[in-house]
């Protein structure tokens, strides 16, 4: 661990702000209708997602955390102590905490688009690990992976947990990993969490919890549109609809119109047929071979893989090649 006084630095790359009204109207005018999943995460939505992660049916969060805890020394040896650890979309940096003591990185760089939230969470982590240099970067990591420091002789490793890669279309996932490969360089690596293909019953239950938290999370998107765009969605006229599309290897989340109706959004009419849906999110699932092939197209070689005993979830380490 560093003997020098640890640093805490914050860099604002001024990521572009989404035009909520424009993107919502464009999605609702499309065929089929869609809404970007990034808009789930207002304050209420973020709280509901945290609650989803605690439901008994939703296995990915607790399974990945257990994989990290159970294999932390092996993971640290694989990544190499003293690395620059970069976490795109760091959120509250919950899972990295299980890695830091074992890994003893040169420094930790959380990246997130939410400036105030990132500042708060990064400062909190720096206080918890007083020996650690923390360089927080406010950035849209899907657009730019530019990082402000490149310490000489220190290899870079990206950490992308939570099966977030599954929210990308496969071609976009490969393109995203190309950006990571460019960022970490020739001696870098990628530690990434991936949800595995499995029995459809387990997958369908995970996105249709009995307590209705995922349904509330999905419907909250309409509540947000009502509040921020003056829309008149009747939440009782829409239902959460999530299912595993086995042919495409993905969970699909939709909001289904329960009747023929017209909704007004920002003063614009939007018509729905009975049974018509708004497609709100995908979550792709992979086999080990499928994901290794995807990563290989981005310039990564599979070096290690850790799984739970039931093979529900995998944590992969890829080395740049």
C-alpha cells in the first residue's frame, strides 16, 4: 500500500445531458414502441432497483457478490496487485469493496454519469479506504472511456460487474469492449460479470418477483413521464410484462397496454392498441463459449472464470491480446 498521503480527485468530463422529452417521444412514435432503460433510474427507480436486488428471486447480485468474496485472493492474483482499477458505471461502488483490500490497487477510478451521486459515493469510499488513491471521473462511459491519469509502469484493469453487459445488444457489447480494450492497453485486463443461460423458469421468476417490485420499477417509468412531461398515463391501464425469449437468448421487459387508448405526452397524442407494448429493456444471457467469443472479437483472451456451484452466474477475467 502507498506510504504517501492518498489522493482524492474529481474530474468532470461534462457528459451530455439526455433530452428526456425528445427521446421519450421518439421512442413512443417508433414501431415497435420503445423507451431507453437509462430513464428507469430517477430517485424512485434507483431505490426500486436496489429493492429488486434483495428479492429472493433475483439471484444475480447476491450470487456475483458471493463469487467475489469466495475467490477474492485468486481474483487479486489474476488481476495483479498494484493495478489502476477503473470501474465504468460504478454507482455506489458496492462490489469493488470486496476486492480492494486483497487487490491493493495503485488507485481506483470510478466512472459515472451522475455527478452529485458520484462525488458523494467516491468520497465515502475514499474515507472507508484511507490508504487508497481515488480519482473519480464524471463521464458517459458508453461514449468515452478517456481517463485522466496514466501512471508509468502501472497496468490498467476495468471492472464491470452486475451483468450490465447484458443490457447491450451483442454488437454494441462487442463495441463497448473494444473501447475498454483501447483504454486498458496491451498489458491490461477486464474483470466482468455475466449472467449465464439457464432454465427459463429461473429467469422468468427473477424478472417477475412475487412481491411485485420489478413491476413497480417498470411502471415507475410511466410515473416519471407523467411527472416530468405532463403526460396522462393511467398506470392501471398498463401491466408489467417480462419473459425469456429463448430464441434471442434474452429477457425482455415490456409495458403492455390493457386496452385501446390514447395517452398525451408533452401535449402530443400517442395511441395504443389493446395488447400493444412499450419495450423497456433487454437483458442478454450467455454461455461461457458465447461470451468468450464475443470478448475475443474485442481483442481479449479468456484467462480465468469463476462460477457459483449452480452455474447461474460467471465472473470472467480477460487479458488484452
